[in-house]
């Protein structure tokens, strides 16, 4: 895939009105349909309950990469993250209103209310969860279409913006409207029935992840998100 450059444009009142019309129309805008088709289509995403992902993460502050696995529930705020590195082995899990960090060299840590809240605020706008909500035509998902991006809202709250090319392929996404947090996406590749990015990175090379595998899951019952001590 040819390397892409995204030019962020200033949007005035006219464009804001355009976006409102697009988000309130009975039929979904072509930009939404193109995005869904580009990442695999409605059938692939609509029936999924969550996903498993394997990635290799590179951080500028670390000498060696980390291997990370995720199990994410699309229907409830549940995220499980397993991280392995030369000096780090840990599992973290969000289970709706509770969370834990389990490191092999430390005692199990129960998350504070603040940490649980941070993970809960992250969960609605996970890009592939957005694809699932588009596919199932979830009434809680709304959007504003602009020239340079699509803003997505879940239950009325801003969740994430996604920028696409003319064919609907995702180019970048972020969770701040002023683009302070931008993840640039690499070449689009097939992962089973869906199409997703080979890698994602932040400006300046501080962070980059390479996706090794991505699998949609139809049953989340085998995934445990409860790390609390068992009596």
C-alpha cells in the first residue's frame, strides 16, 4: 500500500451543518458504508461478540519489544491484556466495574476507581468495536462525517474519530478531537474474513505496534476477566 499523508483541514460552520445532516439521515452515508465494506463487510462483523488480538509493541523508552495479547468483549466493558517481555510478565483485566493487575514479581493489585474509569472510557471507542456497532446497526452509535474524518459517538458521547481514504480504508484514528492523540495505520491486510491494518504508530516514533493476528470471536464464555483472589 502506498504511504499516505493526511492533511487535517479547518472546518467551519458550513461543514458542521453538513455533518449534522449526514448523521441524522435515514440512510447511512456512503462514507460509513465504504468503511464497513473496506474492513470486511456487515456479515463478518455483525455477529461477533468480541476479538482476540496478538501484537508486537515497540516503545521508544524500551530496548526490547513486548508481546501483547488482548481479549475484548464487544458487548460489555471487559478487556484482558497479557504482556510478555524480557523484564515484564503481567496480566491486566477490566471486568465492567472492577479491574486488576497481576505481575509475576508483585502481589495482585486491585485497581482504583480512577483506573477502572479510564479503561471504561477507552472501551467504547475501540475502532474494531465501532465496526461491529456499524455492522449491527446499533441505535446507540451516531456519527458526523467531515472531509477529513468521521467522528463516532456512543450513547451521545464522543468515542473516536477515524480517517479513511477514498475507498473507505482506515488511515488513522484518535480519541481527541484536536488530534493530540493520533494513531497512523499501515497497510490493510486480510485477517480471516476481515481486513485490518498491519501496524499502527504514533507521530515521532515513540510507539508502534505490529499486528500478528486478529480473530473475531462468536463466544466469549471461555475468557475469564475476573482476576480477583479466589477464596
